[in-house]
């Protein structure tokens, strides 16, 4: 299992999103967060809290892209959907996973990617 010190900080994402799934199109409630993107490659045993995570699995990039299609019936957090769709973020980091983890070439401590 990986150690906390093995996580690689990459960047930050700031976003606001209304909870239209729960409260409809005029939702006053939602999320307003600063999310820190961390990467690690490790063998892990997962036991997520059942009230927070319904299901999980390891996927390839192609499988993730298919799972994110509108007709998949799956829900995604707006910030994750945004970084997954941006060629300069998740696809780039995943395509060069060893470089992402090894030498810090994608570490960006200055930028806050805004998804509003």
C-alpha cells in the first residue's frame, strides 16, 4: 500500500455547482469547493463508506470516456467531469503517468483552474 508521502500534488480546481439533481434547475444549494488533485500509483485495499460510495472499479481511459457519456446513466462531480474533458489535465497526466508521478513536470502550484 502506498504511503501518504508518495502522493504527488498536481494542481487545484475551484468550482461552484448547483445541486440540480436534488433541488431542480433553480437550486439554491450546491457545492463551492477548492479541490486538490493528487496522484499516486499503488496497490490498495479499498473499503469506502457505503453511504458515500455506491460502487468502484479500476478502468482504462477508454472505459472512463465511455462511462462519462450522457447516456451512461452515471453521475459525476462537475469538477471531475471538467478535468477529465480537458486535454491539458487528466488525459495528459494519464497518458504520461510515469512522468506525472516521477519528476513533477505537471505540478502547478500557481494556477487555480476555475470551473464555475
